[in-house]
């Protein structure tokens, strides 16, 4: 298989944008119970405003140009085309860092942290904290589509990332991620431990194993966090149950209705954040799913994870955790330390699940601090 790295530029046909607006103009809203709120899902009144803004005000071309302001490439790894941004720092001694998004995110999540991480000198920081950035789209997401085959587990993705970093000539590098990007980054620290200097994550689910005494000594804060995990697997976990079992069936609705795709993603930006995110940023993310027709293929990671799940191996790679309080579930350090080599743990007062979009300055500062501590 060719190891060629091909340059890439986003160029969505105008006909696709016209089709999107036309479909949005014909949206048929569901009939909902009078007075029903977010506890039952996205209210139609909220969706109506989003649909109107997406159709009549939002400008995809402006954000397409923003994506294209960063060097992008595609390369084939393990039979799958992988799209990625590769932003080299002007600082020659910068540390290579691979950033991985999750669902319902994309490379769009990282647009506000690219400058500060790659060029801290230009953003009031210390040039010693600079990073060469590699930002891939997960297999089946965005321009890393279509999926050539199934089987893309977290471990297989991590192995592909290790190949990508080696192909780019990086022998010593760090990893960072949230949501599925957290799982991929942690796996990368296991499968490529000889080259990964550290893993920084801003999302971590911690579950008790049921072993006698493992919860002894936990304080009220940690007990509340475990209750939050239970709420996630229950009330907040409907989307996960569907995408883990019948992603293809769901895909018909999301591939045919942009309003449906919008509601499916907008719900998460409402429930998993402190105050939401910039509307145009969210719509750029939603547009990427719609314009690449990847709702189905992006959901496959849930199916793969569920059907291949096993207890992960214990990691020996130094790991940093940034905890943002409005995430839907918060980790317990005592449980995290059973499987990860935790050397850095930060608790913030602001921000939620999409930290790079909600609190980019806090995330950038914590990433810098973590890797600086590794020497």
C-alpha cells in the first residue's frame, strides 16, 4: 500500500450547499407535547431558531476558508484514507502533539487552540511550550470517509495514529484528546509507549469494578461523581444505546434530514456544556457531518467499541487529566489511578465536554503545563 501523503483542500460543491438550504426550507417539525422541555429531548421552538439561522445566516464558505488556512493532507493507513491537519510550529524544537476529537465533534473542535499551541510566542506565551500539531479526523468522520471496512476499534485507531506520526518523521511525541479522543490517546500511550512521552486528556469515565473495599474512603464529591456516571449511562445515554446497536438504522434519518442531523448533535452541545458554544462553530461542526454524509460511519465507533470491549491494559505512560465541571460525567482520581499513570490532575471551575471550544485558554494552559512538567 502506498505511503504517499497527499495535499488536501476542502471544497464543497455549491450545489451541495444549495441543496442543504433547500432541504432546511422544507423542514417538517415534529408534533410535540405542549410545554415539553429538554427533559424529553430538543424542543421544537429551539430547533426552529437553529434551522432558520443555519439556512439563512450561517456562512459555510467563511469556515471552509478557515479550515483551508491550515495545511491539510490525506494518507492511506491500514486500508483507510485518513485526513489530517498538520500545523508545524515556527519554533524548530517544538514538541510534536497529536490531537484527537470525538463524537459529535470533528477537527473543527481544535480551531481555537491551533494558534496558541503551535505558536505561543505570537499569543503571549513561552516559545518553549510550542507544539507541532497533527490533527486527524477519526476513521469514518469528515474527510476520513468513506469507511473501507469495519473493525476500527480504539486500539486499531491508535495503531494508525502511531503509523501516521512515524510517517511524518516524529519519533517522540505527545497525545491529547477528549471524548473518543481520550480513549484513542490512552490506547496510543499503550501501543506506542516507546515513542509517546505523555498523554493529556480532558474526559475520563471511571467505573467501580465491584471489588470489596474499592470505594472505601471516597468523599462526598467522588460519590456524587459516581452518581453522575450512573445518570449518563441511564437518562443521558439514549444516543449511545442506539449508536452502539443499530447505527445503520439511525443513519437513514440523519443522512436524509439536515434538521434531524442538527437536532441529534445540538442536543449534546446543550446538555454537555456550561453555556453552549459559539453558534457558528457548532454549525460548522454539524455542517461537516452533513456535507460529508458521515452520520452513519461516525456512529460505527460506538458499535465497534461495544462489540470489542474488554478491560484495557494498565498504562505506564505519564498521563495528565483536566476536569471541566460541566461535563456530563466527572472522573474519580482514585479509580483512574488503577489503570493510568496519573502524574497531573487539574480541576477547573468553568467549561464542559467540548473544552477546546468552550474554554480554549484553560485547555491550552493545562496542556502546556502538563508537557512542561515532563521535562
